[in-house]
C-alpha cells in the first residue's frame, strides 16, 4: 500500500532563516506531488505541484520554492523565511490517472 | 479566489442525527471531491463525484452534485462523535489540480 511521509512534524524558525521541508511517497511510481499551505481555520492553498522529476509548477508567487530531485521526493524550501510563511504545510500525492489526492500528516511551521 | 465555498461554516449536532454540508463553486468542473480533516492532521479523501454523476454513496456518506446550480452536498447519516472534524470540498478542472473551499467544522455531541 502507498504511504506518504512528511518531516519534521513541527518547526519553529526565526525570520530570515532558511527552510527545508521534505516529503516522500512509498508504494507508487511517478506520482503527481503537491505542496499546500493552510492558514489557521482556513482552506488549503496550492503552492506547487509536480507531474515528474524536475517539473515544478508554481501557483502563487511567494518566498518559497520547490524541487523534485527524485520520483517520490518533493522538497519545499525558502532562503529567508518571513513571518507570513507561518502555517500548516501539507504534502499530497495523486496517481497519474486518478484525481483523488492523499495527504501526509503535515508540518506546523511557526516563524518567530 | 477560492473555487469552492462550504456552507455552513460550522455545524453542531447530536450523535445519531444527520449532518448536511453544502458546497458551491463558480466555474465548470471535471470532478468534485470531499475530504475530512481532524484537528491538526492531514486531509483524508472521502468521496469523489464526477461531473456526469448526480449522486454517489459510500457507507454513511451520500454526495449529490447539481452542475446546473454549481453545487454539491455531503450528507453524513447517523453521525458519531468520531465524525467531528472539518470537511472540505475540492473542485477539479484538470486531472491533477484541485481547489479547496474553506471548510465546514462539524461537531458531533455525544
């Protein structure tokens, strides 16, 4: 069966520091991968999606970037965090031929 | 802007009652999905209904879709305390991009 991992679970970082969040998927090949951010009590905002290695589409101009160095690995990064980057970050995957998405446990990021 | 908007924003019911949540969207879609999120956790995919379907069932869940009104409803029958969560609709126009609404917070009182 497929599983999706995200780490770390929680992170507290000072303004101006770098960020690297990692997501890996097991049990499937060539998944579509997604990064979302969720503000407190709100819906999900799609940040990036990827349909293959090295293929990244950005949905919202921001202080973040994403990379997909391997088929089942998706990384969210920032060179310098802003206070507004605080939130709950969720990684998800979907099969190429199926629109349903499957989410990881999320990373709670607090920028201080 | 959000494609899907859920209504109500919050719902409190007694265990055993039915819970109905609605979702409205603005543009044409390929499919509509419902997800559940327990507090502080990731989302769980509940059910998907395609644009050419009108109703779908899964266990205690019933989803309807009215493309002429650009709306969907999620019915949870015989609710349980464990159904307490936030519920989100998400609309898909392509095979891989979804746009999520802001969610309905459901509280099922024991």
